[in-house]
C-alpha cells in the first residue's frame, strides 16, 4: 500500500550552513514527486532526514500519520521507506544475490530474519531471482558489485530497494552516469516495476526522466522550497528557470 507523507516546517543545519529552511511537502498515497534544484540546495539532506540518517533542527515528518522523529534508520526502513543513494552504497563484499537478500531481511519481521523453513527459503530465492531478472542481473547473481558496470550497479541499488517492498521510495539520481538510451531504459523499468502502488520522491538532474515519471515537481534553492506544482507549470516558472537552469529573467 502506498504511503501518505507530510513534511512540516522541516529545517536542519550543518555548522553555520542551513541545509533546509522550513520546508513543507505533502504527498498523497501513490503520488510521485520530482525534487529538483541546484547542487547544494538541500535535496539529499531531505532524504537523509526522511530516512533517519540526520535529525531535524525543527519540523516534523509524518508517514501515514506516524511521527518519524527520533526513529533509527533501521526502524524507519521497517515502517516502509526505502532509498537509493547518489553515491552507490552497495555491500561490496557480498554477491549481487546476497545484496538483495540482505535488503529483504533488513525490512522483514524480526522472526523471519532469523528463521525460514526450507520451503520458504526456496520461495524467497525464486522471488529474488525473478527480481534480479527484471534488471538483467540474474546471470550476475553470484558476482560481486565490483564486477558490474556502473549501470548494472545502479540497477542493483533499485533492485535492493524493491526487495524491501517499501510503500515510499526515495530515488536519489537513479540515472546518474547513464547515457540517454540507458536513462530511457531505467525510466521504463522504474515506471513499470517501482512506482505502481507506491508513493515516491525522485531526485534527478535529467529532465527527460523527471518529465516522464513525475506529474508534480518541487524545487529547492538554498534550502528553501521555491516552487511546487504540475511539472510543466513549474519548469516554465521564471524564478525556477533562473535558479536551476541559470536563465535570465524575462
């Protein structure tokens, strides 16, 4: 089931730098939001707050009405939030298959993480191999991430996210380092296998992916939200074009 998300007056600071300043964002269940802005605008900081990697200076994060304040990253993952990272964070000593299995068990009920019957283990393996097949990784199941291409590692990160069966997905530049054709391919995979039945926030600099996946966009600049609305309308806004694309105001 997709999640409702309410971010209220979210602020955080790193030393003298205010990374986020009173940001409000709301997602209805099943809504997909693109999050764009210049480098350093606070996009990844927002993801780090949503997943418990940093604590807010002020504000609240509600997931289906549940306040996530003070919850650990592992507990937040069990509540149904999963993410990818702009800088890949794969388990490099584990195989491709073990990477997705670790993600599955990290978000499973504790008793299931410690005990599976032989039949359940076979069922789990079939399920995870089918997941890897979606991303063209089933033949790489026993390889380590170091033996994959950059594109394959990006695919593996998204496969790990899906293994957790989240209700809110946070994608941080899923097409980073990809060609136009590779971006189109991962866009289709995300649209078909990741987004249906889930809420999502997508950070991405490639507008072809954002326009294809996100009916709505929010724009951050210097930690503040400067626009939020339908994708076409926001991208045509003169203030957005000036801050994000460097266009001169008309």
